[in-house]
């Protein structure tokens, strides 16, 4: 998606028809995970999203996952209308095909990505929630209380390139944790909430302007029927969203500097009131982005991102974008 589609206040040059995209996704099985597309229009009725191919399935969540995905976007959009225009989120959706998920799932599943402006949540260099952020936390919590059982939401924190790697990683984790815990403490029904920080490693935009820095230090919410679905997208697909720019020079310079680690950890939020601690585990494997890496990933439709739980009982998922074909998804909750 081009840079000018992302910046607020500029005219959109494309229109995405939400109902049509979900209908296509519900009736076809994509060979590759799709790049996320922004949701501009909402259907009047979400019942079309129940796919007939699953009728009679003993797993109700498979039958209703797309319906709930559609309802989720409509509900969050409606609740967000109470916010000031410059605090409202943008919505993106994608489909993770069954070939990239645990075999027990057996169906393609949608992911919803919700991006709020960073300045809404925190002051520069801080992880304490601003008053506006608490309103958003209350809004998200209200939405989650209307979700069916076992839906997963991830809160992902990101930083810009200013500051050291360690500082930015810690800041992104602490920010994601602060948002996730505030939402959790307000009540969320049985939704599982996970937090993860990526530091400066996943810049949404190339360039070094204040606007681009502000867009890169962001908090994102990701929703799906199961945590494995979000984890696969984080491990294998989000790099396709990075380094957007109006200038190919800026975009290529940004991509050439990308360096991913193999051990990002998502932690499940629970009643344990512990404050997150940042422990440097020593050097970890990393890889610089190259076009060939993206091509090699797309060339194998059966490749499955490595999402490994470590160890049983810790409520952590290890996410590895470095070795996308190394292991199948394995999560122990």
C-alpha cells in the first residue's frame, strides 16, 4: 500500500469494498497469506460471512469466525466514533490460509489489525498512558466484553529509530504492557490478551521526518479467533507492510537497514500484577531484509511461520520472522 494512502488528511486513491473482500475470502482458499488491506466501507449485514462449506462442523468457532470478524470491525468502528477525529483508528484485514496454520484448524482465518495514532497513547519517551489512551482502553474493553469465548487480541508496541536498541525494545514492551493491562483490568469477558514489543525493528514508514517517526512509534491491536493466527501474521507477514514511502530511495534505504531477531516474545496478560521486566538475553540470531528473502517465502505456499511456545506454563509465544519455514506453529496455552 502506498505511502499517500496511509497519511491522514490526504485523499484516498483507492476504495476497498469490505463485503466483497470477505465474500471472496470466504469462498476461495488463497495459496499465500494476503497482504492486509484497509477497510473503508462496511456491509449492512454480516451474515453473508458464514461460509456454507463449514455447515455441520462440530467446531462452532470455525463456522462463525468470519461473521465475528465482520461484527468486530463494525462494533469497533461504531465505538470509535465517540473519539476525536485525529484519535480514531484505521482498520486493516488479512486472511491467513489454512496451509500456514495448525492442521487441526483446517480453515482460512481472518486477522484484524487496528492502528491508533501513537500520540494518542503516550508522551515522547514515556510508557504512562495519557488520558486519551484510557478512553481508548475503555472502548476496546467494552468491545471485548461482547466477543465470544476464546478470541485473541494482541497489543503490539513499536518505537522509532531514535534511542538505543535496548531502550527502544524496553519502551515498546512497556508501552504494549501498559495498554494491555489497562484493558484487561477493565474486564474483557474470556478474551485472551497478549502483549509484544518489537522495538524499532518494524518501521511502518521509511524516511526521517517527525511525521514518519510519529507513525513508526505506534501501538497496534490485532484480533483473530485464535492466538496462533495473529502470531503467524506477526512472524511471517508484517514485514510486507514495512518501509512504505513516496520515494523508492527512502523505501529501499529503510529496507536495507531492517534487521529482525529470532526471539520476539508475546506474553499473555493475566491477573498477575507483576511489572514487566526487560532482560537482555545476549546476542540473538537476526537477519537483514533482502528482496530475495521475501521472494523465497512467497515461493513456498506450504511454508509455515515458526511460532513456538516456551516452555509450557509460561504463557509466552516465541515469534521468529528470521526462519519462517523452520517449524510449524506450536502453542501451549
